[in-house]
C-alpha cells in the first residue's frame, strides 16, 4: 500500500509540475517529484513505526 501511494504521488506531482505549473526543466521536475514521493514514503514509515511502538506497550 505504501509503495503504491508513493508511485501515485510521484506521477501526480510530475503531472502538476509539467501541466499546471509549467516547469520545462526535466531535472527540476524529477527532483520535485522524487522529493514528494520520498516524503510520502517517510511519513508513512514513521506513522507505521509509531503505531507498532504503541501496540507493544
């Protein structure tokens, strides 16, 4: 689930950068899209870790 949401985030942000914002540079679009995707992945990993930590108590 986490990986699927990461891929969807990457694609959505890529399309937003290209179509809505109009960024022409592929490198900037790549960096922004990957940054958003990695951020979503890390947020879900932290949430999963905290939930698992709370379940152990």
